[in-house]
C-alpha cells in the first residue's frame, strides 16, 4: 500500500492559529494606538490614569464646551475668558440674551463635554443684584477641573428699547374636524397652525396646511384630569399606556402630520404631571430634534424640569386668546390684542396663540395692518420659538 503524503507543517492548525492570533494582536495594537491618539482617548487616559498632556486635555474640554454653546445659539463673542493661578486655571463668563435658554446652554455644554469623556463636576445657581441668574459649572476630566464656566442670563428690562424691531408670531389652533376649516389657511396673514391628529379630517388639514406653506404644530392630545368626561379626542396619550404603546402612537401621529416645527399639548393636565408618560414622549421629541410647546401648564407638571434633563427644548406661549374669540363682539379681543402688542414691544418678541373662529378670521387682517402693529414685525413661529440645539 502506498504511503500517504504528510501535510506540510505550515498547514497544520497550530501555525495557522498562531498567525491569526498575531494578526489580531497587531490589529488590536493598531486600534489601541489610534484610540489613544484620538481626543476621546486622550481624555480617557487623563480621566482614569492621570496620563497625557494637561494643556492638550484642557484645550479639548474647552473646544467641546464652545461647540455646545454654539449649538445652543450662543455667539462666540459672548464668551469672556481669563486665566488664573488657582484651579481651575481657565475661567469663562458667558453672557446669555434674555430670550436665550439657560437650561439649554447648560445641557449643551454638559452633553458635548461628556461625549468626549469629560465631566461636569458641579453646578450652582445664584441670583445677582440686577435680576440676572448665574449658573456656575465646574468642568473637567476625572477629578481634575479644567474650566469654571459661569452662564449669566440677563432679564429683559420692561420698557427698555429693544436692539431690533419687536417680533410677534401667531399660532392659530382649534380647527374643527371638517374639510371647510382648511379655508382658514388662505387668510393673507402670516401665522402657524396647530392641528390635532387622529380625527376624521386631520390628514386633509395637515396636507392643506403644508400646501399653503404654513408652519405646522402637532397638537398632541394628552390625557386630562377627569378623562374621559373631559376628552381631547381620538388618539389621546393616556397615563395607563406603557412606553412602547406611547412611542408607537406618537410616531403614527407624526407620520400623519408630516413635517412639524413643534409639538404642543392638547389638554393633558394629568399626563403632563406623569413622569413616565412625558419621558416616553420626550425621548421621541429628542430623537426628532423637536421642541415641546407647553400650553397652560398644570401646577404639578414635570415638563420643564424633565426637558432640561433629556435635552428637549421647552417653551410656552406668552399669550393665549380663547374666551375673547367667542364673544358677541370683538371688543374684548381688541383689548387683549392691544395689551399683547404692548407686551411685544417691551419684551422684543412674543408668541400668541389664538383659537380660530369665523369671527377671528374676519378680525385678523384688520388687527395685523401696519398701522395697528406700529413697527412690530409679524414673523414665522420658528423666529420666536426656542428650538432644540443640534448636538
């Protein structure tokens, strides 16, 4: 019987495994070197082992903090920097305009710094002698502080002359569930529209608003106290729903609405006090970079505090005109409108929600003439609505 030929030694399993192991080690070493040389790697080494160039790490933390402020809409020239001999050596004073969000600036810095492995080590808030609010953040790596950042939010002084013409945005809501409501979009006045989803004619109203280039707000029905005796309509988000059901329902409403500039609550006096409900909703808003417009906040609402924690921009209407729109005459409506215009001049910008009605649609063109506005500019909702930072 002829002898079998033996396999070459290099084809045996052991050398192949050794070669594969050596290749993996080389790859891991290369990847490790790449990570160590990256900014996040440098921060990680400094945080865990105290290794690396402190000046380079300080520069990385400062760069990310600046990027966060920029994302929150803070101009670079609003940052005043000084060096000290104490720790931390780098100290910033950041001036925020009255219309800026202190919570969002705080979140934006924390988010960017922590993404690179840094830490916001502490934060404290105080009120100044001139009505300003200051939040001081201690930012650094591990247990080493690199920056002290003080965010100073100045209040708007009533009666002070604004640096630019006052801006006023209108948001009409309360559209009836019928096709005839779409005729309101033809009124030759700049305004956004808040439309509730899930009704028989909702899809038609959303499509009509987009065709007329109206900014659209999703008027999301949330469970009120005494539901279902008090009922915001079909597709209401209920406090008995779990996270998956809330997310699915909200996504279906978004699909029906199309592009929206914000989500506003339709009722919701109970749901807006429920941490689980609002966390589920805010996760979806954060994913879509969409603001929450809180109408008539309940005393126990968790919305504003939770928005800062989850990075969702939060805003409220400055004026809501409701009962005034249903009177036998426009006398009360005119009086509230005059007060709103005065408020807009004092503050510099204003968001007014108005319940739509045939009386309002006839009154609106007269109320928004150049003479009646007297220098106030009617602007899109997004010009005055606080927007979520793109982080």
